[in-house]
C-alpha cells in the first residue's frame, strides 16, 4: 500500500528502541551497585524514604523527548484520575535510566511505578526489586507471546508493555518501479534487488551495523530467521546470515558506512534518495511524512528461502511496580497500571506513537486508525523477546553479536571466524 501523507507530531521523535531507553546493563554493574543480592532488606520501610504524600505515586521513566513525553504523560494522568491519585513523574535520559534505578534500589528509594526497556526487566526482577503482577492482580491475558516472554522471570510476570514495535524493510516505490524490481522476500531476491538498485549515487539498501545494541537489534531478524539462536552464536546458519550482510557491503549494494550509522542516519540516507531500501522501524514514519516526492511501502525483512518465517525482534518499554515495602502504594500503583493498560489506552497510545498495542485482539481496531502500520502489526504477533532464551545473560550475547558484525563487515574476519571469536568471548 502507498503510505498516506501524515502530519508529523511537533518536536523530535525519540531514537530507535534498539538504542533507547539505553542498553541492557551487565551483571557486573548490578554487582558494583550492590544489587546482586536480594533487596528485601533495603526495601523495608522505603515508602517513607520517598517523601511523597499518601495520595501521590512517584513515577520514573525515560520519555524525556516530545511528543512521547506528552503522549505518555496524558495516558498516565488519565489512569491516575480514574483511580483517584496524583502522580509525581520524573523522566531521565534513556542512557541514565538503569543507573538511576540501581542507585534508588541500593538506597531503598525506588519509585512506585517504573518503566524499563524490555531487555532490562529480567535483570531488575532478579534482584527482587519488582512485585509480580499475579500478586497484585494486574491482568496479563491476551498479550503477544514476545511481551510475556520479555516480562517473565522465574515463572512470574513482572511487567507489561501497553504498546510495542519492531523493524521491517522500507522501500522506495518509485525506485523499484523504475528498476523493474519487486519487493524482495528471500535473501537471494534481496541480493539481486539491492544490486539492481545501486548506482548513480544510490545504494540498494541501508541498515544499521553500529558497534552497540542498536547494531545487534538490526542483525537479529537475519540471525533468527536463519534458524540461529543465542545458545550457539557461531552456528552455520548464523554465519550465513552474517555472510549476507557482508556480501551486501562487499559488492557495493550497501555503504561501508553502515558500521557507523544508527537507525536515524539510515533513515536520513533513505529520505535523501541515497538508499532505495532500508531496515528500520515505525518510529521513523512521522519524520518521513513531509518529505516531498517520497512514496514508500513496508514489507517483512526477507528470509533465507521461500516459506520461511521472518522473525522480528520485539521492541518497546514495559511498566512495572517496584517492591517498595509500602503495600498501600503498591496496590494503588497496580490500579493505575491496570487502567493504563486498558484497551482504549493502548489504542490511543499506539495511534499517537506509531506503536502496536500489546494485546493482539486489538489489531483490527488499531489498523483502522493506523492502516500504514499493517506490516509491523503482523510482525509483532510473532516477534521474539531478546531475553527469551538467555534472560539476564542477554547483554553478553548482544555485545558478542555486534562485535562479530563489525569484524565481518570491516573485512577483519570471515563471518564464521567473527562469530567463532564472539562465541569464545561468551
């Protein structure tokens, strides 16, 4: 379908979820902060340490940029009004959120409601700093499997995401039409399409392969769709997935600069006409709405062979109730989040933020509001949580993967060699 022209919300968009609200933090950081051991002793009586009035709940999140800050703030306020409480909200930069949580956890001053990037939840839950939703009576039925995987630790659910996102393949409709190229569905078709679309100052495809968690995020659809997984990152399927990206750079279909580009820079290449296709997420859509002459569409990221399933990574933030030791405020926080997770709240936030409601049954209603989100909505149903297999150990694998991608794309090692080194690192 052709993307309609949309008015972009005022203010800058938040950066991509592969980067914000910040990377998962290593276990070493938890140990250094004194959180490797359970927090139960620190949490006793910490409701007094918060210095908040009885009817006021403290909220910590990383939505510091507009328009997300307003969208989220309005939804939280509406939920709080329904419960009859007030909120004292603090937003910090995404890169500083986890350090703030570590500091508050070690001092017994955690907030009453806490937002986390979904790969961080299991690490925080492992410290006993969060309350299980089952104990609080917060409904968890009807959510996409990837959301529940991301929010489950030791058999219990500790958070939920009202809306989520993932990545797909954007393509320039006019560029493909002029080249007589169909949107690729397999890796071989992707190679051929990218080569055919390269020339006259334009690369066939752009993607992010930076040396950070954002680079890993963009590699995951190729890695997972090949049949590889995090338990053995040096597998043959993993090498084939990395080999695809290496070949795209080696033959000029992708710029060597992909190793330095974040997802914002990838979008900039696409809208400037310097890339005919790009791997990116729906948070870029508002920023492309007013680009004159740009007509694009979105499809799933190609798979190794026809009939294979395109496995996308699950992005988005989850909301939790810290174990503050104040049972009254914990119960009120649970009520606020229950209202915050309501169907209408999810639909409204999804439409405003170009994110997909967490409850899969809302897909049809959501697409009536945002038909341009069809591909992303379909992908979210099967999107995989990054911590689904390794849990709190995921950050080590993420680091190993982006290191391997860098080695291969800069021709310092073959894909197999790069992944073998990464496996040794783990």
